[in-house]
C-alpha cells in the first residue's frame, strides 16, 4: 500500500527542482498535494500532471517572504484538500559572492527567504501538524554543515536552518510531530539560474560537474523514504555524506581543504 494514502502534503518552492520532484514522489505514494510557489504557471502544469495520475493537487501562488502569504496558502489547502499531514519547507535560493562584493542587503535578502521563509511556513502549519501528529520536512543543505568560499550568505542561512530543525525536533516531539532535516549536496535544480536578488534567469551557472549532480527524482525517493521513517536527518548524495563526515570527525582536514580551495578560486569568486 502507498505510504501516504489519504494524507495531504503542503510544499513550498514546488515549481521546480527538489520541490517539484517531491510533489511527484509523494503523489506516487498516494498523497494529495498543495503546490505553493511564485511561478504559478509551472505549478498549474504540475498540478494537472498529478491530477491525470489520479491525485488531487492544487496550485497556490505564494511568496514565503511576504507576511501572511503562507497562511493564505495553507487556508486554501485546508479548504480544498483538508488538514495538512506533511509540510515541506523547501523554498529557497543561493546568494553567491565574496564578502567584499556582497552587502548587508544581500545577506538580509538571503535570510528573508531561506530562514524567515521557513519560519513563516512552520508557524502557518504548526496547528495542522499537531492535530495530525505529522511530519515537518525542512530542506537544508550540505552547506549547512560545510561553508565554502564565496558561499558565506547561503551557508549562514543553511546553518541557521539546521539549528532550527535540531532545536524543534525534541520541542515538537511531545506533540507527536516529527522534524526531518534533509541536507542535499549537488542535486539537479535551477538554483544556478536565480541571481542574488532572487530573480530567475534563463542562463544556467553550473557549480559542479554533471557527473557529481544527483537527479531530482533520485533525491526525492530518498527524501520521501526518510519522511516515511520519520528520520531526524538525511544527507543526500555520496559527496555530501563525505563532506558532512569530515565536518563532524575531521574538521582539521576539511579546514585545510577549504583553505586550498579558496586559494585556487581566488580569481573566480564573483
């Protein structure tokens, strides 16, 4: 039997990448899905695809940086699909650049989406999760364990998200709510097409060789399996597991590698 039959999954950042792949995977396991993001045309296309596969799916315009936007999206979800059982706080993007080239506003903008957007999503859905004794899935990153040169803003936001998930795990456990943190490494996505202002661009900036990038469908299968098991954290991709292992058990080696990497990239940093 599908693992999520009769359950409702609410996903932010569902228009592409991991968010869209998770919508397909949860639907494949029997869930009805609320798709929330800014690019409504993509959401509607995905919702139609899931409906043809026999699942209920709705497309909801939502900007996690706007106060009350997530609350409105969750209210629409309840009206159309019922109480939420699984929440996927996935919306996010990456600010890139060396410290000298970034400004305070770049860091603020990064935190507004990647950190406060997650908090808005949690506050909007916490009542549902307590009633359903459901699962909160927080999408972090290997960058929440390992900070790389040129990625200080993004890493700061993902370190904060990891701290939030780790604090909320035991805090919400007494209400029967499981908190699952997913920390992906390089997974196929459009993050390289979003500039520092959060604007989508047609050109792609690749940050990793193709052979190192995991397909979104593969990542989604691993993530949904972790949600079904209510695991505390799952690190996605082999290289991601290695990086997190080094951060935990050989930080001196990782620091040396990062220093070497910084020197080799000093002329490349945007």
